[in-house]
């Protein structure tokens, strides 16, 4: 993320915070925590949060695995390691 993108994001967040109501709307009734619709939404949000956590864990594991694999491949392509592998291959083939 570039500095310009970051500054734009911060500006949008500040704008949203300024325009958002600061307190509860007296015209709106307070949410009843015993309402089945609210409980269903809370259960759904909890389920989605678990799914996001699982996705984050999976992405982290895959990223770590790929980083390790890339490190291994870079080590194999180093001139010394590549020369050694080519020499060994030539000996095995009888060249």
C-alpha cells in the first residue's frame, strides 16, 4: 500500500467518523437482545468470524510453506550449488 493510498484511506475514515452520529438515535428503539432475529444475526457473525480466522490461518500456513519452498529453490540455484549438482549429474551419467 503506497503512502498516497494510506493517506486516502485515513481521510475517508475521518470523513465517515465526522458524519456518523455520535450517540444513540432517540427516535430509534434500543435493540432487544432477546429478539430471535438479533440472536440469529449474532450467531451468523460469530460463524463468519470463525470462517475468517480459519481462512487467515490457512493463508498464513500456505504463505509460510511457499516462502520456505522459494528459499529452498533459491539455495539450489546458487552458482556453487548448481555447479555441484551439474558435476554430480555428469558423474552419474558417465560424462
